C-alpha cells in the first residue's frame, strides 16, 4: 500500500497541508478532488519525492522513503515502484515519442527494452505516431506517450495530476479507457481529476480536499450523498456548469 500519514507542508510561512493522510491500494483507483488551491498537486509532488514536507511519513508497504531523520543518511527512493505523470508531461522535445519512452529503460539498463516498448506501443495504440516528435502529435497522443513512459519501468503505483484537463472529450475518453485497464494489472492509481462521470464509473476511493485538509473520503456514494458542506458546494458548482452548458 502507498500511504502518506499526517503530512504538513508550508509555503512562505502559510500552511498548505494540514495533517493529510491518504492511502492507495494496488489494483484500485483513488481520486483526489477539490477546488483549486486545496493542496491536491502538492500531495502528489510530495508522494513523488519532488517536495519535502515539514513533518509526516510517506511509505510504500513497510518502506518509508524520501525524508530520513538524519539528513546525512541516503533515503530510499520510491522509483520505479512509483511513477508520476504531471499536467505538463515533461516529454523531451528533441526526442521522438519512442525515444522518450525508451530513455528510462536505457538509463536503468533494463533487458529486453525493445520487447517492453513494443508491448506499450500496442497497448496504447501508438504505432501510427510513435516515431514523431511531441510537437508533431495531438495532446491526447502526447498523454498516451507520457503514461506509457511512466509504465515502462513497471511501477506498482501511478500518480496522475490532471492529465486530461487540456484534452477534448474524445481524447479524454480514450485516455480514461486506458486507465481502466491498468487496474486489472494490479496497478494502484492516485489521480487528480474533475471528470465526475469517470469517477462514478471507475473510482474505488474518492478523497475530497479543501483548504489543505482531507474534508471527506469514501466510495463512489459520496458523489451522490456528500456529508461535508464543502463537498456539497463543490458538486453543486459542477451541476450548475452542466445545466448552463445543456
């Protein structure tokens, strides 16, 4: 299990995370939702070891990582058991999508690289554009390549930060279809998203954050019967947007 416990984080003297505790199980989809500024992306960056909290613990199974008590002691790292895909994707622009996916495998001197990459190309339907550069393909195609690169090292946990936010409905639906298949491979997914329809169908656990705190969590039923006033307001705003569009 991937978990963070009692995480506290400050920026410029202001507390942005207040004793946040989250757990993600292999083979399950955990969705992190909430208004902008709630602290969702900060949680993902801390879990990915890109930022350090002031206090709290982060662990995969029984292994704590990133922040040893003694700063002079090397900390165990979560990679490749954990990988992440952020909204910006961070694909190397001077490399083809194939080269982007292959790079982490070559750096770790993984055997059978070509076989592993071929399997990812087939899984994400990328054969028609895999040898193009990031600026030569669509946003949805870049997203697929970024997810494939994250999966190349065969992680147990995958962190996704609003990866469908810049996509049109058709592209987002294609990405979501691929994510559904990852659960069957026993990969645990922690995903920040505002696609409530997707959550109602696929999420095993939903965590609502507000003002740097976990305000409510549970199964898909909390989308229908939220208990906290913050989540009630959050869901109401989505219903108002949908009514305006329709």
